[in-house]
C-alpha cells in the first residue's frame, strides 16, 4: 500500500489526538502538526476521498480501518525507533524528532531488528 509520508503523518496525528482527547477536529490536527487550518482541510478532503478517514455531521474526524492500520503501523515504528535511540543514549526530545524522520523510510528487516534489540535491553 503506497501512501505519501505527509498522509501518514496526518493519520498518525489523528490516532494520537484520539488517544489523548477522545475527539479529533481539523483544528486539533493543525495545532499538533503546526499546519494552517486550510492546509489541514485540504488534506482531510483527500484522506476522506481515499477512504482513510470519515467525518460526521459535527466535523469530528474518525479513522477508517484502512486508516487505522497505517496510523498504528507508523505510530508503533515511531515509538520503537525512539526507544532504540534513547537506549543508545540519545536524549528523549532528539530521539522523538529523529524517529519521526526515520519511521517512514526504514526497511521492515531493519525495523524488526530494532524491535529485537529493544526487547533485549
């Protein structure tokens, strides 16, 4: 399944906000990612058209099963990579920032080795 990195970031943000606040609105996503509300609105339209999210009558945003699978995969990668970097001695803030950059491009083989390493430490 090919999806742009920016779409993955939006889906992951929706998942995180849902876990933290319970409800997700475009303004929450804009705040989380540091994007303008119009940019988020355009992205939400595309995500909706591609079947990754739905929106109700009050403009609350929900991940579809398809969107949830991608968001969960990216979020899990971010957490594991961040833990790995912290285990190497990288500060938490830097580890989180670097993990966000790495999560999209790392191979499955390397990711599985990171998970193995984390489990041994």
